[in-house]
């Protein structure tokens, strides 16, 4: 059986030419949440729960207005015409969560000796810290200390597959996610939908 990382929908496979395809984006985001489930505990619970809830909010909007929500951009623009903008609020928070994860894993890829908790703390400090109160920050810092060590993380994701292939695919996946996060962050802020 192929390692999970080789079978999950990659952010690199999401069409983005006319906007970021909503359905593909949601599938890849689901895959990210499931990847964290490989650890079998709630060690990534703070990331998983937030991302899963926001995926569901975006998915609800997509399913209720599929025709005018084919791209993430059209989903937000069309929902802006309505009194309630729950899907767009979830999209902003989802992009934040994906940005946190993307930056943490990029930090890990760049610094081959850094432990995962250091990479997540660095990412949290730049992406989410300013959105949280002191109490929330304290809870998050404790949770970050509980993430697995670097080697265990790689072993769980690789599932016995080649570490080189995992590194190669992870780089491709993160490059694409970075493009999506940056594109959506700019779009959401420039249109006044929210700041990532």
C-alpha cells in the first residue's frame, strides 16, 4: 500500500488559473487534516479542529451555492452580496490555519536540524499570535510543545516509504500551498473580506 502522502490530493494539483478551484481545494484541505490523524492522538488537535471546522464552513457555503462558488474568489465575492458571510469568515480562518501549517513545515524543510515544535512556534508567532489573547497564546504554546519530534513526524508521514520521495513531494506540496495561501491572503485583504 502506498504511503498516505502519495495518495492524498495535493495542493499542487489544484487548478488556479481562473481562480482557486473550491472543490479541489477542499479535498486537499481534507487530506491535510487526515494526515495529522496518522499520529493517532490529539497532539495536533488544536490545528486539526480549527482547520476541520473552517473546511466545513467553506464546504457548507460551496454546497449551498455551488454554481457561484466554483472558485474560492467567486465564493467570497458572491457571498459578500448577502447579509451573512459565514463561508467567507471560515475561509479567512482556514487560510490562516493553512498558512500556519505551511510555514511550520517549510521551516522544517529549510532547517534540517530543527525540531517540529520550534518550527510550529516560529510559524505561530508570525501567523496567528497577533490574533489571540494572552491566555489563548499560552494554551497554544503548551500544545505546540506536545507535537512529535522531527524523526517521528517523518516516520509517520512516510509510512515506510522513501524519505527522499517524501521530501520531494512535500516540497512540491508546500510550494503549491504557499502560492495558494499568498494569493488568497492578498485577495481577501484587498477585497476587504479579512486579514490573514
